[in-house]
C-alpha cells in the first residue's frame, strides 16, 4: 500500500516527482472519453520508468496464442486492446539540451487530475544539466463533447536565460504493445503526410485491418499573441512531425497548443478518414483550447449531476468514490452499443480483451442506476449479438444442440482466454449473462426484453448447464465436476457451490422466462422455438429434474456452505496469521502453494450469497461471512465490494467501512501492488455498489425500491442519486442515520425505507 497522493474532494494530487511511482501515477491520472484514452505520460521526453499508452475503443489485434503446452479447445488468439498511435508528445530541446525530467534537477513538480473538469494538469520547475531553469505548466484533456478530439496547452517559461528552443510535435504510430506475444508490432502504415502546422498518420492493424487516422495541428503564442515560428517537417515510417524553432526569452511564456483528431474506421469510411480528420482538426483549431475545454467541462458537469456521490467528513472516502466514478464514466459512456468495459479501460494493457464477466456481475448496476435504461440494455444486447459465437465456443469444447458458452474474455464473442483452468473451467461466467438479465428486468420492469432478446440467450445457456452437469450414482444427485469458481486460487475442483447454485438458478430462470414469453408473446415464442429448435416439454422437464436434484456441498457441523467438495481437507488458516512479507500471495508464493492453501482470492461462496441474498436468512449470511472472510486475501479487485455489501447487511459496520476504503482507494493507494499495469476499472462499479447497496442498503424487490441505510461513524453524511423507472431519486443519509429522500423528477413513488413504505412526491 502506498500513500503518496494527497487527499482532496475533487482532485488527485501528486506533489514532487516520484520516479518509482511514475507508472502508478500514469495509470491513476489517465484520461479518456469513452472513444479513446491514454495514460498520463509526460508530453516532453522522459528517460525514467514510463509506459506510453494510448488506446482507441474497439480497435484490437488478435495476437496469436502463446502457451507452453497446447490444449485442444484453446483459442487461436488473444484479442488485445492496442496501444495506438500517440499524439501527446511535445519534445523540448533548449539549446542542445533535451528537457527530460529524469535528467534535470526537479525543484518542484505537481501533477493534478481534476475530476470535476476531466483535466490533467502538471506544473513543474526544473533545471537542465547546463543550469537553464524552466517552468512548465501543461494541461490536457480528451474531449467528452467530441470523442475524437484531444487538446494540450503546454506553457514553458525560461526562468534564467534566453535561448533557442526547438519543439517537436509528432504523431507516432510506431508503437508497441508491451504484452505482444511474439514481440510483433501490430500497426502498419497506410498513409502519412505533414506540412507546416499539421501532421497526420493513418495506420492499420494487421489482420483486423482497423484504420486509425491520427492528426495533429498546433498553434503557438508568446506574450498572449499568436506567433508564426519556423518549422520543418519530418516523415519516417509510421511517423510524421513538425519541428518548430523559436527563441525562448526569460520570463516570457511560450504557449504551445497541440490539437489532435483521432478517427477510426469503426466510425468513418476508410477512404474518408484523412479528409474527416483534417476537417475535425480545422474545427478544433477554430474553436480553440478554451472553447473546446468549455464544451468538455459542460459534459462533465452533466455527468456529475447524474452520478456524483457526496461524502461529508471523510476526504479520503470522498476522493475515492469520485475517482471510481470518474474513471468508469470516462471509460464507458454507453453511447456506442458495440463497445464494452475493459477491466483496465484506457489505463493499461493488462487483461487485453475488452469484455469479461465483470461487466454483467459488477458494472451493470452502476449503469442501471445512473444512466437511461438504454445504456444497460445495450450492454445486454451486446451479449445477445454474441450468442452465435457463444454457441460456437461451446461446440469447440464438445457441447451440442445450441448450448451457449459465453467467453471469459472477448472482443467479438469469440473466446480468447487461454489458461485451461479458466477458459474451460471457470464456467460460472456464462450465467452472469442470465443474472444480468434478471437484474435489468427487476430494475427497469422491462420484462419484454425476454421476448425480444433474452429468451434465446437463456435457452442457449440452460442447454449448456444441462450438458455440463452429470448424475452421480454415489451421491444420487447432479454434480458439476472439474471447475474453477470465482476464487481462482483453487482450480479443477468438484462442485464449487457458487457454480452449482448459479447453474441450477439459471435453469429455473430460463424455465420462468419460457413460461412468460409463451403466454405474453405467443407469436414471438413460436419464432424462438423455430429458431432455436426448442423442444420445450422434454427440455424443461430435464431442467426441472436437475434443479430438484442438484448437489450443494455443505458442512453440517459448522453450518456453512462449502466452497467445494474438498474445501475442509485444507488446513484452515486465517489471513491475519500470515506474515506481512507473504502478501500479496500471487506475487510471493508459488502457484502450487496457493492452490493447496485455503486462501481465497475473491468472494466465492459470498459472491453467491450476495447475488441471491434473499434466499438466505441473516444468520446464515453471518455464519458464512465469519467463516470465509478471514481466509480471503482480496487479491482480485472485485472482492472487497461484495464484502462491503454483506458486512453492511449483517451489521459489521467497521468492517464494511474498511472494505469500502479498500475498494474505493484500491488504485489510489495501490493496495494490490499492481496499479502500474492499469487501474481496476470494472471493480470501480463495485465501489459504487458498496456505497449504494452496502451503506445505502438499496435493493429492488418486486419492482419496488428498498433502502436500509446506515452511516459509517467516520462520516457526517453521504448522498447518492438514482434513476429508477422514469424517476430521479436523491437519498441523503446524515449523522445518526437520519435519511432524507427526495423525488427530483417523475411521478410520485412509494419506496420502502427500513421496512416501512414512504411516499415520494
Ligand atoms: C479476477 C476475475 C476477473 C478478472 C478481470 C481476475 O483477477 O479473478 O474474476 O474477471 O480479474 O477483472
């Protein structure tokens, strides 16, 4: 855990240059706008530790799978979000000295992420090796108003000299992914051009043939007046720039505005990309930095109105939740139904492909409650569109008759994960799609979704479970063998309770969905039956039989659910008895040792209890929490949020608060020692859930909103806002648990507060 960032309600602040933490800061201070984004690398050269990363949503490369031993069923490739052509560099040379903070005496340095405005701001004073001292003030943003525009205002002032300055303003498509499997470069050049004032490169991805045109244009100002400086242009392979030379005069700031247009063939015809990029640049330059920034902050103001959460009396907690909301919002805006939410968003390359079960299991509730229903619906439809691929994925593994096995990691529906214990065994993820449907329908009331899209998916998933279970004569029950539950620190176990429970639940839910569509939409039902070859009576009879005879591991002595059949054979030790130097286990222990231990990476039984909370009484929840939490190392970012929600439910307020800080400040404080690889974007939605479902106790039951709030002792108040069935509701919880609930928009509504109905009007 590191605590080098200052606490502030609306800003993330780093004071002093921290070369060892630089890659962490590059992740934390990342910027995005749903269409593109980048890590917070410096504009000027930096020879210290850094990872330049720019990303364009939806643009990926199928990197040929690399494994030691090939296993039948492995995918051919891993789809990688690509490190895309870079536009942010402003390379400075003063006299013959390169401005490189790793080689300067840095007297002061501040890096600020202004979350309210979506602005990255750096100010530093540094002395070059030859004694020349400069002050730099740089501001940059990726426009939320126009997802294809980025802009930088870079102001440099000589403090103790007059000297010639040369400024290189490139577009560089000669970039690599650090995680390239065969050290291959994924981009090839299509087009480049440069003239004084402008440079453009169009690059295409190998194999997938996405085209991305990145163009830059710049404007210089000195003493507040636009100046024309001498410039030369350079073209190299996949690279174009302008090198501008002028005089830097002591005390007289030189301002460089660098505008960028980043357009991809996902949104423009390939043969029009360059022309459209030029038009966009022209627009950007004509508007100017201030106007573009005003448009951008207007969108942010609106976003914050929709989804801000306030916390009074605890700056660290306030900063944490805003940071999570900020990153989530700039990763996925919900405007483009082809996109999804990658675990690292635009902040790093780890985890490659864009879509994991994280979206359905963790992110959906945030978008359900903070955006119009269309956004959550789009996320579901995204999976509907991948149904064909899910059926193919299942076929590759030997399933048949339209069984659908959704991938663990994907870009286009095809599985691209290649560790057998996850690819083949972490099968619970296929039902996350079914659970998301239930969540969506409960929240929005849009049951007709089942007829339109949902049922086809459910039939496919139910068929998968039908084929994946097997009858055990020994147990006289259906069992599910050779699986990995959400806790990836156990592989190839039998009867992971979470998996068995979710599998059986899916069969039940699919049956209910069939009954509903059959009755409410008979015509559509007939179409689905024909399309899926659904033989309802025998198929559903068998589903029912499985549901009624599913095996669930349980320990009658402790009265706890067992994570899997063999769990109690393990030596039961608590995390708090581990030595500090053993943590995090995934960086300190051999994999063998981890697998044999009782330590749990992330909520597993508790994940199931969280999803199906109403199936369990509070005492059962408490007993299972008390048993499993002490063995949980939370080395997946997805774990603490589930614990906040359950701890809140059973009245463990202190623990709920600790877990809240852990999820909310996971990246800010680098809890798991891995933020330099990127921020944990999908778990950020879990932070939102922690507060709203955990502390706020928000649930939807039978179409009604319920709240059961409490306030952590450390806080004076907190408030959140929900969009719910054409209403906007604001809930504020003050000290002593005093609750104010306000209907900000929409027709009167009854909600259930601490078990009693109240009218909102
Ligand atoms: C977790 C998975 C998750 C993935 C991406 C892993 O560490 O164990 O559950 O889907 O990260 O967030």
